[in-house]
C-alpha cells in the first residue's frame, strides 16, 4: 500500500537520510545488502558502513562500494562489538533521519520513501513497518512474529508503543523503523553487550511525540546459522536489557512501574518465535552437516 502525498519533495530537494550499517564477517551477503540500500527510491541517502574488524572480505566489498558510489562512507575499526559500531555511526550521521540496517538483511527499495511519506502525512517522528524472514539463499521462511500482527495503519503515542513493546507485541529491532535523528539524542547503546537494541528501544520511543505503523512488509530479515544466539551470553545480556528497560520505564512513567514489572516477567510475553526460529536453524544446520559428511 503506497502512500500518495501531494507536494512530496522532488528528488533534488529530498532531505538527507543516514543509513547506518554495522559490518562484521558478512561477505557472503554484504553485496546484496548494499545493493538494497543504494537501490532505494529515495536517492538522498548517506550510507555509514562501520566495519567492526572483519576478518573476511567484507572490508574489500565496502571499499569497492565507496569507490563506485559517493554516498557510501566506509569506516574501519578494531573489533569492539555492534554497540560501539552503532554509537560511532550515530556520531558520524549528518542526516535529518536515521535508519539502522543489519548487514546480512535486505531493504525493500521503497522503505525510506514510504516511511518518510507516512511521517510527513501523520506528523510522526518514527515510522515502523512489517518484515518477513528469508533464509541464507534469499528464499522466504514462514514466520509468526507478533510484531507483524496488525492490518491497518496505526498511530501511537510513546506510552502506547512502549506498552506494546513490553508486552512483546512490538519487537526490539532497530531495523524495524526509520526515525528522525533527534529521537536518538541522549541514547547510547551499552557496549560489550548483545540485545543492545532492546536495552534502549524504549528510550528512543519516549523521545518521539507520535509513531506511525505501516501495514507493509518493507524489510527482509535473513536467518542463517551465523545468526544463531550464543546461549549463555545472550541470556545474561537479555536479563540486563530487560533490567535497563524496566528502570527507564519506571522512571519515565512512574504509574506503569508495577504493571511493567509484571509484564516483563510474564511468560505470555516471551519471544517464542525467535526461539522457534533458532531451533529450526540449528536443526537444519545439523541435518545439512550430516548430509555433507556422507560418503559420495
């Protein structure tokens, strides 16, 4: 469902959008990801690609993209983790709008333009959308994420969207929305941790006045063996993320403290779909490993 918006800026008058890409050992998918970013119908973008100490050919791919397209800025650092890379990307961003893309996923070519149209039309600072799952070869994967269970445009206040996020109705994915840069003011991702997006997503929502949700699939989330959760580290950092979120919500919306505490630890709000997908990937990887070891 494309949004028609009279008087929308012509290409030469478009506002700048900063797409922040954090990269680490993803040479197999990185070219396709870059193509999906640079192929956006909204042409006035800058791609800030932070290579977090990759040991494969990812750096060469970024250098080639930078050589071919002046919109690409490749930055190379020592391996310090995704939070450091995201914080650095934010500090370098010059755009009025920010979008985080994962370096093995794919953006629909209309993602930026449709989000900006919706933000202009509804006076929102954040535009959120649906996503689907694809496998390592780009083929669709059946998924049942609660994040995608809505059928029409939704306009939400920060309080409303934070309540949905705590209840697991909205995922903690930075790539599931495009936002004005100002909603990231004062937000710093915790370094050295996984699940850093969930730890700060409510901070970001609280800095907006209005959020619009589009009932369109504008992002393709790739699931593969390399994306499997590291169990012990993930569990520890997940607990820290929930603690950070609960402390922030309790401070910002004191009347929600008791409710948020109950909802945070309710088994009804657990992310069962992510666990299911990880189990499925693990089983498929084991099956493929056995097949590869069979005598020819």
